[in-house]
């Protein structure tokens, strides 16, 4: 992205919005992660205006390859603003630029938060038990605060309401996605039937992050500092977020810590119930864990397709496709265990 | 019958050179990509090995399952039994009394795939 090699136009945009008399760029680096978005850290010093002094911002813009299901920068910015206003620890959303003449595409500016997000690094850190418990409890609280946002309470009309229920809409969507992939996947077909036959009674729809997992939140000195990557946010069953966070596929090898390889469900559920006042139903979470693993398998198949079609030749995408049997194995084991337990 | 050493042997030999001789002299930032290359070569080698031994057997066991479950099969050897199975599951055409054997068969199928793509995962 050539436009991003020179941050002066972004700096000018920031200065205009902050009504600064002067702005000086002191650092500009590309941040890792984000196959769908480009993230850059921009450090500036401003004179006058609404926020004088030194600041580091994150500038988020579209990467060359986008996924149809993801939100535009404008939509994502609206979602983050809504979550931030509801008390969710998202990076503070500051300014949105939809004028493509500035850097060639829309971008948004957020305050940079400290910490690391890399899932493998976080899981390897092995926090002391008390810190891990507190961190996982805070993840529960964050999700519960987010899930308080409901379709009637927020102006996010660009987000579609799943019909007739979140679970059935997901199942229908995943069957459609499998139809677009030439290689057959009997295990995923079986799992979709399993999910269809066991759909729990639907809950009121909530704003869901839909990619809330280890790797997408920042932790600094054992504490949660920011929830990132909101481009898949949607109205859904609130348990979808709990299931995605707990799915075995997202534990980065630390399988005994069911909450993203970081800690235990009892702490997550405690934190969640602490905000909502309602106990979490563990079996519902497990149902949505199965849904999560099916979804991840389908995303992995789609990533492999991007490689196979020549759209983006990549060893990483190719190998992601070969991870699908891992998710299929986990799905089968979890479904069969749940059948044995529940009869 | 091709020339020797065969494809599997070549891949494994190249993989060993990559890991033992090239990786130690590469900068840290190349480590992830190199490990991915070694992983891809390992998968490809195991797949070649499995193809030599069991492709037909696998199709036969899947085919037998379908016949026993009362499905009329196209008798062509290259018939895509896995595709047929996926379709039958989608259509919910496999009788309910075959529920248990079907689950076991899918587990066995998945284990065989993992033996190729990531055998360590089976013991995690």
C-alpha cells in the first residue's frame, strides 16, 4: 500500500480533526497481524487543539484482500464506538476518514493500547493462577457488557438480523459455504445436522464480537487492555461469543485451559454472570463451541481456496486448509462426548 | 514404477537438510516460514506414503459401509465415496439405526486424515 508509506496526509487529517496548530510525526510502523486489515502505529506530537502533546494512534485501513463477510471501516468504527460507549474495553475510537482522496481508502484512527495480542505468546507466558483467573473473569465481564447492546438499543441498522434464529441462520450459511467448496466434507455435514437437531431455545439477540478469542485481545502485565478486530461483529446469540472463546481450536495447544488456553470456564462464567445477573448455562456454551469449530473449519477451507484459486498464493493459507481434520476431529469428539453425557 | 529414490524419499531428505543445515544459519525472522516449509514437506511425504499403501483400501471400507447401510453404489472403482457420503448425510438418507457405525466411520476417516496432516494431534 504505497499511500501508507508516507503518513503526512494521515497526520494532516488528525491535526484538522483535533484542531491542532501543528503536528509532527515521530514514528510510523506497520503492526503485525491482520490479514484483512492493515494496522499502523502512528506517533505524533501536537500543539494546541483538543489533545495537545505526544500520542500514539493506530491507523486501521483495508488490506488488499478483503472477506465479503467483514464490515467496512465505517461500519466497524460505528460498532467500536457503540461498544466503547457501553463500557467495553475497546481501543478508543477517535476519527473516521471516508474521504478516499486522503490515502486512497477509508481508514480510522484509534488510540493505541499497550500489551501483546499474539495468542501463542500469551499462552506461553503462563500467568500466575490468580492473575489468569482475574484476566479470564474480566473477559467474561467484557462480553457481558457488550451483550447488553441489543438491536433496539443501538443505531447499527447496517447489521442484519439473523432469521429465524441465530443458530439456524449460521447452519444455513455454513451449508451454503460448503456448497462452494468442491472437496466433500462428510464430517462437517454430519456436524451441521447435529447442530440442527440440537438447537437450543433462542435467546434475545445481542451485539456479538464474533471473533472474540485469544489473539484478538491485548494483555499488558496480566491485565486486559483492549479488545481488537471488530470486523465480524453481528447481531447474534450471545452464547456464540462464549463458544468461540472456549472452542478447543483456540487454545493454542494449552487444551486444559478451556478459555482460549488462558484459564478456566468457572472464572469466565463468574465474570459474565457478575454483570448480567444470570448464570451461564455450560451446555449452551458447549453447543456453540461445536458451532465455532465448524465455522473455523469452513473459514480454513475458504482460506485454502484463496490459495488454490491463485487469488493469493500462500504457504500459510495452504497449510491452514490442511488443519481442517484437526477441527473435524475435535468436533466429532465433542459431539460424541456430549451425546454420551446428555443421552 | 518410477526412478529411485522416490518422491517421498526426496521430500524427507530435503526436509532434513532444511531443518538440520539451513534453519540454524537463518535469521530468527525466517524461522516461522521455514518451519511451515518443513511442515508442508512432511505432510506431502506422508501423503505419498499413504497413497502407496491404502487408497484403494480406504475407498473399499467406505464403500462397504455404504453398501451395508443400504446405499446403492455406482460400481466404478473411482467413484467418489466420500462425496457420496457427504451428500447422503446432507440429505439425511442414512437410516437412524446406522447412527453409531456412521459416527465411528467418520472418526476413523478423520484419524486417517490426521495421520497424514498432523499425527501428533491424535495424542494431544
